[in-house]
C-alpha cells in the first residue's frame, strides 16, 4: 500500500492510501487514529451491494459499532434532503464529535457525506473510501464538499479536509466502463493543465485502461493525485491557482443543471467543457497549440459525447453559466487552455461572453 501526504497550513495534514485489495489494512490504519468506536457509513444502493458488508465486517473486527445509511444512487441525490436524513440518523445513533463519518462510494456520496461531516456539530472527522475513478483522482482530493440546489450545482458547501482517504483500486473492477471513462476525463484534464507526458501516457494506455489493468490505473490515480495535491496544498481555499482545476466546469455545470443532473453525468459534461474551453480560447486568440483533435478522438474512443444536443439553447447556457460560482460581479472567470500543459484564468465580461458563446457552441451542436 502506497501513500501520499497532503499538508495544509491552517488545518491538519492527512494521508491518502492507495493499493489493491487493501481494505483490512485501511481499516487497521483507521482504527489506530483514536476515534470513538461508533461510526456511520454513508453509501448508496449500488455500492452497498458490493462493498458495505466487507467494510462493516472489518470495522466490527476492530470493535467499531457501525450503522449505515444507504441512499439511492445518482447526482440528483446530492441534496439537502439527504443531508437532513443523515443528520437525523446521526442524532438517533448518538454520533458525537469524536466519532468518524465514513463515506463509501463515488463523488456524490463523498461530497454529500463530507458536507454533512463538516456541518454536523460544527464538524466531525470524516474518512473517505472512494470507489469510482472520478472520486479517486478528483473528488476525494482537496476537501471540497457540497450539495446541489435546484438552481445550481454545489451551491451549498465548504472546504473540509478528510482525516484519511483510502483508495482500494480493486473496487474499480465492478465500475461500469462508462463510469471509468468519466473519471478518466478528470485525468485528461489534469494532464492538459500540467503534464504533457501524462497526456501521452493516457492516450497510449487506452486499451489497458479499458481492460482495467490495475497497474495502469494505479499509475493514473497516483499521477492525478500528485498534480492535484501540488495545486490544492498551495491554494486550499481557491483564492488563485486552484481555480485552474475548474477547466471545463463552468460550461459543464451549466449543462448538468440544464439537463437536471440526469441528461449528462459530471464527467460527460466536463469532457464537453474541455472542448468548449478550447473553442473559447481559439475564439479569443490565446490558443497557441490546438489539441482539440486529440480530445475529440479520446472522447469518441470512450463513447463520451462530443456534441451536446440541440435542446440546449445559447441563452439558457449563458444564464446557467452566470449562476455558477466562478463569477465575480459582471465577469465570469474561465479557465482557458493555451497549450498542452498550460492554461490561464481569464475574466470575461458577461456581455462579451454572450456573443462569444454563440460562436463557440455552434461546434458543439
Ligand atoms: N469535491 C470535488 O472536488 C469534486 C471533484 C470532482 C467531482 N465531484 C463531484 O463528484 C460527483 C461525480 O462523482 P462520480 O463520477 O464518482 O459519480 P457517482 O458518485 O454518481 O458514481 C457514479 C456511479 O457509479 C456507481 N458506483 C460507484 N462506485 C462503484 C463501484 N465500485 N462499482 C460499481 N458501481 C459503482 C454509483 O452508484 C453511481 O451510479 C459529482 O457530484 C461532482 O460534482 C466533486
């Protein structure tokens, strides 16, 4: 089992453990952290079927009293109603400030459970056991926790670092290929932001990735954590550099909201968002190296959408982008690619965005 340590100045540091078939070791680490012996596991119906019983059994072996809450699967469940359900169960189970909350699942469960942990009794420890590639390479690194509102994605949330993250790569064996591809989009995003050799590695390892070669997946997860860790340690609260990680998100979130979180998965929306960012950078004349062909080929190879569909009207996209968080007064801050491995944050006035949007999204119909 390998690990990477994340250190933040204001709070604490924590370790991310990574390996295959490592559940007993992970629970061993957790049990030595001095928590109270009562814990609630937050998971969903799909993940529970495979992984809840083994986790519960390991926890009980280590003298934990365990309860679980099993939510339905899907982005639409990342909401305040489910946060309330979890709060109620924690009160009924008498969870105190020394008891850890454990999330077992993808980014939806991690974001929701983390949000609850950050607010319950002004914050209790939380442990993340991510089970999707998306959650391993992105959602469980850096402490952004949130729930969605009908008006927008992740509109209620906070920065709250976990106490420990345990990534058992063997859980990816049951992950559908489409879900693996959504996580891979985030790996591609890390690569195009910061690491051209990593981009080449992903492109040449596509068949091993599809075959879920654990060695290759471990290299991806290790590399992406490393890139994201370097950024979030420097800028925990997204005052500057961390915003680079939002490449494709403002546009992607707009599509997710307009599709009521059902039409596009987050990974699909970010893939389209990267194409959008490339188009926008070209339109603004800042793109020195156009790698949209490679992105299109990658999306096609993994059956990810390269077009968004006619039902998304430019005006609606514009309004939804304005409602997203990355907005400051009448400007929107967009992360735009300059070359492979290089991107910049550009503030675009809302009025200008409206015009540019019309031109750029034509290529996405
Ligand atoms: N906090 C952050 O920094 C951050 C970063 C990126 C994404 N996110 C959030 O993460 C969410 C997307 O995460 P996701 O892609 O993991 O989606 P998800 O949590 O919905 O999981 C995807 C699907 O895979 C299923 N699943 C999970 N693990 C499985 C396994 N091992 N085997 C079989 N099926 C499994 C789930 O039930 C679900 O149906 C979005 O809400 C997004 O906003 C957060």
